[in-house]
């Protein structure tokens, strides 16, 4: 199931879809998202958010953190 989400980052709008394989809990640390046609796996690290799959397009760290922050707020992650 895909849930569309939107963020504004550096004066640009991004629409991404969260691909949910299982329910999201406060302990969820990995998310699969679709940004455009790319499926990207992001994970929470002690210093922020990082991209886990290397075969997809590489996103800038500040954009990854903005997406991760949006997910954290949306799902009240710890």
C-alpha cells in the first residue's frame, strides 16, 4: 500500500509515497519510499537519516533528513 506525502525543501515541493509492507510503529527505523519513479530505502541512524540502497539515485543528505523528519512527525517516531 502506498501513502502519498508532500514536503517543501529549499523552495521546492517534493511528493513521495511511503510503501508500507507492515504497520509503522514508534520503533520503525526503515522506510521504503517512492520518489518519482525511484524506490528508495531510507533508515534512521544516530546522526539523522541515510539512504540504504546504493543502486537508486542518491539523494542529498539534507533532503533525506527532511523526508525522515516528515515521517518522524507523521508517525510520531522515537
